[in-house]
């Protein structure tokens, strides 16, 4: 009987099918996440539409109030002017009536001499009244007054030309999920399986050291190979690929604590001091290009993954700040962990937290669900934490003066470096997956770059 079904090709096919199943499961979860995100975006946009409508209402109310007030003032002024003219005319009418009465009386009873003498005076009075009425006519006091409202041409154009309050657009962004396969399926059928090296076989060799003489609390290696160290009191130190000092970036009124790589030119900076917050920092210009979150929190460890900012805070624990179109749209808390003085690291599917006050390493998924906890007497006051390409975890033990390597499932661990290698109160650590390089920074005096094999 043939035993071909037990051969390696069938095992490979079975492995690929497992990958496909995992990918489908991952894609379904991601689509459901996206549905939730769309609903959240809708709620945000509804509020923005309502806000814009309210702004328009407020503007129209203000314009209407101003115009009605002006209308009332014009009407009152016109009424006042008209009352003055009417009063004057009524007084003149009374005088005319009196003059007419005088004329009638003279006609009836006056002598010829009295008539002669009275005519002169009557002519003067009559002429005076006539001149006054003519002056009212010539001055425009008897003109007909009308009031009109002439609307702004821009308002007319706005009404005629505006067809929509806005426009809703759908944008497609590249997925942030990671699939299990590498290459195409045909290549997988004939290519050997990638063997993940057990942590007991992982070794490090020092490449070069860096003299810092600062209080280093964070570090990263950019995709360009440049090294960044966050000096707690004096901003960010920038070094070249070989550890040569290049420049210092000052962060005004802030305590630069931790760093996370966003791209080759941008890092995420957590800080405290007088100015607290999360900031996107342009490494080339040294300027803060965006404030991600600023709620008067003192921020500690920070990581950037899957478009989310994972942050440790002094009083508010550890938060996953999901983002959409540059704004924070969802916040998930990691339960049971203290954010004070702690650090955080993440890969595609996992988040690990180093508890400075608890001496524990805890692992979560991106839903905030606890997966495992690691604690050992050989690791005390853990600080900086980082992942390698195989999701192995490297932790800096500040009080135990060592670097401990932990397997992705938290079941196995080993001490990778100790004080005999110059590791004294290490606070910051970073694994460069591109070049398989480990960067370790002591709180004071020095930092080291190791090749990992």
C-alpha cells in the first residue's frame, strides 16, 4: 500500500490550507472591525453635519437680527422726521384758519380805512405762510418716504448656486492586516518551511557602543538606520548608523520619554513636563507636526501599530487609541495593568506591557484581552520592551541589570545580557527587524548595538 499521502508535499498543502483558513478568519474579523469603524465614522459625521447646520443657523440668526434692528431703526427715524413735518403743517394750518377768520371779519365789519390797513398785514402773513410751505416742498420734507430691504448679492448667489450642504465620499485605504502566506501558492508548495529558531539558540554580538551621559528613557532605529535616543531632560539625540553623534532635537517645556517609529521621517513621541501629550515629530525639521492626544496625561511607553497608538499613562492606565482619517475614533483600555513608569510594544497581533511596579510582563491582543503573564525573580523593574521578527520579546530589567528574552507564548525565557556586558539600569530597548539589530540603552552613560543571530 502506498504511503505517499504521508509525504511532505501533502503536509505543505495542509499547511497552506491552514494559512488560508487563518487568513479568512483574520479578514472576517477585520471586515467586522471596519463595519464598526464605519458606524462610528457615521456618528462622527452626523455630529459634524449638525454642527455645520448649527453654525449656519447661528450666522443666519445673527444676520437676521442685525437686519431687523436696522429696519426698526430706519422706521423709527422716518417716523420721527414725519411727525416733525406733520406737527409743523398742523401749526401752519391753524395759522391759515386764523388768517381766514380775520379776512372774513374784516369783510363784514371793517371800514374802508381798516380794510386798507389790514390788507397789508394780511398779505405779509399770507406770503410768509406760503413761503414756508414752498420751502417744505423744495427741501423734500413733503416727499413720499418708502423703506426697502436690499439683500446682499453674495447671499443671492449662495442661494442660487448652492445645491448641496456637502458631499459624502468613500475612500479606500490599503488594509493593515497581515496575512500568513509569503509568496504565491506554487512557490509555497516547493519552498522549504521557515524554521523559527528557539530562543535558547538566539545569540547577540556587540557591534558598537554609544556614549550618552544622559538620562535615556526611549530609543528607536529608523528605517534609514539612524539611531534616536530620547533624553528625559533634553529632547532627542540623533546618531548615524555607526553610532556617531549628529544632532540634538530640543522639545520645549516637555519631558521626552518614549519613541515609536511611524515612518522613516516621523516618530511618535510621548512626553510629560509642562507640556504633556503625544506628538508626531518630523525628524528632519525637528518640529512637532501634529498633536495626537493631549489630555493633561503624563505619558510613558508608546507604540504604533495597525494605525493605532498604544500608550501608557500615569493615572489612566494603558490605552489603545484607534484612529481614522487622523482623528482618534475609539479607545480600548488594557485592564489590570499600571501605566505609570511602564513601557509597551506591539506587533501585528500582540501587545506586551512591562510592569515597572509589578515586575510582570503581560501580553494582550488588540481587543484588550489578556493572553498570558510572565513573572520571574530574574527580571526586576522591567522597562523597555520590543519584538523581533518572530514575535520573541526582549525586555530591559532596570533593577536586575539584564536583558531577558521571552518566547511569544510567554512559556520560555532566558537571560540574554547582564551587567558583565555593561548592562546597568537599562531603560530603553528596540529591535530593528530590517537588519536584525538590537539597540539597548542604559539610563545613564551608554547604549549598545548588537547583531542578533
